[in-house]
């Protein structure tokens, strides 16, 4: 069978499985819709949490970032993994013990304020829609390449599938669908990594393979060869970082604290029967997450090395088939700057700062023509970072079924997180805005109906973000983590561990952190992208790391305002005291 036929078969089978699970586990009450009836087994919840957390950024884009940034890309591994540990230790058990449906529920009651609840909903929607933009872009990329449809069509197909099991099954359907999606995505990630590790080093363990010697008899390790090859092409060594220490620390911290403030991950700990189960599921999830995260550096190193070997100084007429296939959808491109018909890959930007602009006509060799490629750069190759994992099996010449499997894994990763985010958005609207604020008299059935309507609207908006994405996947997701770190995490952390924080302090802090971080990102990424250089950043911190400053601003404003406003009521102190008591 052809690669496309196998891809249709693999993705179609996985879709049928997801929809069948949604029908089997259809939510019959708001308790089922919001927290899966609080009856999920810790192991199943651990797998669902891993799938929810390992989004398209983890599966599709993280290895691409590491492949092109080298050591600097490790901040994503450190930040996301460290953040999950932080979440499991500091927040998950306490929020489960609190026993409500949503994060705004906790903030509204802890800070005894409808305004605090509304601000929490605002922060949650900002974070979730920023995050979901990356997921829907990932879906569009997978479909556009492997099903040979337009990106827009791919996003619409993804919207339809998410609509089916998110709107129908709610958290109950999403939880068991995510268990299946974890199995699909982890298998799809490991199989090509093991294949390539064997091909390159004869070592079947990717985590060890990328530090092993090549099997070409050169007595040189993969990383040594990669350093040498990239240095010859004018790049800095792969194993040396170029980012400043302060920016590395800021990005890592923003990702860590942002992870601990992500609402769609936090709500997963409301779905287990007991507090002890929340701790157990957090531990299981960390193991399931570590399997992919320890494999990603190997995937990145192998992909970059194979990419250079198959492209650099290759005549365009002899370009491998994968290049023309990805070129047809605008995710790789070549501009023959010296008119020699040979593709040259090296240091320097293949594009001006904006997105690639393609001519309607083809060049003399049949290539897609880039209209915004700077002549000052010797680099003739443009490659979108988001394709590295998806194209890796093709670059390495792996069997068609492996390529199809990776496509199914990429879709599973993107859809699992998208569904969790959309459910969080719908819960915030139906439960926190309507039931708890504006329409307290609606019954359970009406609230469930409103939740499904809100989920449907959220799917539509998410699709628009996927069709018109603001950046590549992992970068968009990094912005979401920064917003979460600057707005939600401080309110949760201080709310649990500091009794004296007042509602006025919490509201001021959340708004200050959110607005500062949001406008900093918007300015440097969209208003003045040409000014997005270290010399213009505050304290030398990039937009990806500015959430750390936003978090500090939030905490400072919260504590300062709390000192000059009336103390919280006594019942709030009692709630906090009970939360922090060990379970009996």
C-alpha cells in the first residue's frame, strides 16, 4: 500500500476509536462533563494527563526547536518537565482536596469574590486560546502533508473530530479518549526513533544512541559529527548555547511556573476519587511523559544530521522526494541565489523576519519561489521547524507504515490537548460565568446544554486560530505558558500557602501580570517584530521568557495591595487550613 493509503487507514482507524470511546462514555451530567464523575483510575488518569500535557508542541515542534537551536533548545525540556514536578508537588493535591470543578471555582471561593472569579476566567481564556492555536496549527500541518489537503481543510477536519468527542463526551469522554491517544502518540514517537538509532549507531535505545559512535567506522559520536558538520556550514556548535544565561533562566522559569498554572492540566486532578489518587496519577503521568521527553533530544540530533546529509550541496533535480512533497505545501523552500542549480544550506536567515511569501510561478528548476529571501544570506533553504518530527521518517528513508504511524501520532498529540483546552474554556463559560455568576438558577440539564454550546463555539474559534496561526507551534505554546505563569500560577500558589492574601490583591496581581506579559509579547512579535532583539528586551529577556517577569510583577502587586486592604474573612482562613492538613 502507498504511504497515503496507509495514512488514511491509520488516521481513520484512530478517529473511529476516539469517536466510539466518546459515544461509549457520553456525559450524562455536569459532574461527568466537568470532572468525569471523579471516578478515573490513577493509572488511566496518568496516561490521560500525559496526553493532555504532551501537546503538538511536545510531539511535533519540540524536537524541531532542539534540532535547530541545539543546547539552547534544552530550556523547553527543562522548563516543561520541571514544571510538571512543581505542579504535582505544590498544587495538584490541594486543588483535588478543595473538590470543585474548575480553577476559577477555587479562585472565586478562596478570594471570596465574584470579580476574582471573572478575572480568573479572563486569564484562563487568554491562556487556553493562545495554547489551542498551536494545537490546531499542528493538526493542519499533519493533514496538509499526509492527506494532501489544504491546511484550512485539515484544520476543519480536526475541528469536526474534536467537536464529536469533546462536546458529546465532556471530560469523561475526553479522559478515556486521551488514554487511547497517549498509546498512539508514544508508539508513533518511539518506533521511528528506535529505527533511526539502529540505522545510525546500531544502538536500539535512542536515549543512548545519540551519544554513541556512528556505525560508519569513523570513531566519531553523533554529537561530535553534528558539531563538526554545523561548524563547517557556519553555524555555532550544536552542543554550545548562544542565549544569555538570564534569558535561559527566564524561559525555563516561565515554562516551569506556566506548566503549574495550566488550567487544562490542573483540572485533570479533579477527576480522581481521592487526594492520594491525585498524587499517584501525578507520579504515573511523570513516568509516561518522561518516555517521550528523554527521546526528543535523540530525535532532534538524528533529524538535523540526516537533513544536512540529504540536502546540502544536492542538485535540486536530484532532491529527495520528501523535499518536493513538503515544498508543495510551503513548509520547505529553496531559492537558487547563485544560479548553480545546487541547494546550499548554511548559516543565515533564509527569510526576512515575516512569514515566507511564495510566488505563483515556479522557478527554472521547478522550485517554489521565495519572494522575501534576503540576498545577503548564503542560506538558500527554508525549513519550517514544525515539520522535523513528521518528516524525520521520510528523511531517513523508513518504511511507509512508519511514516503513516507518525502522522497518526501527530494528530493524536494535537487533538488530545486541543480537546482538554476546549473543555476548560466551555467549563469556565457554563459553570463559572453562567451557573456561578450570571444565571445561578439554571438546573443541571440547562448547565450541561450551555457547556456543550460553549464547547462548540470554542471549537470554532480554535479553528480560526489554527487557520491563521500567530507563529510556529512551540513558540505559540511558550507564549501560553508565559501568560499562565504571569496570571494563574501566583493566584493559586499564594491562595494555598499565604492566608493574608486578599481579593483586591489577587485581582490586581492577576491583571497586572496578564496585561504586562500579553502586551510585551504582542509588541515584539506582532507590532514591532524588527525590534525583537536582545538589546531591546527588558533585562535581556525574550518574549518567550517574559512570563517570569510578569509572575514577579503579579506576586509583588498581590502582596503589596493585600497589605493595604481589609484582611480576608475568617472562613477563608479555615478553608486554607483544611486544605493544608494531611488527608486522614
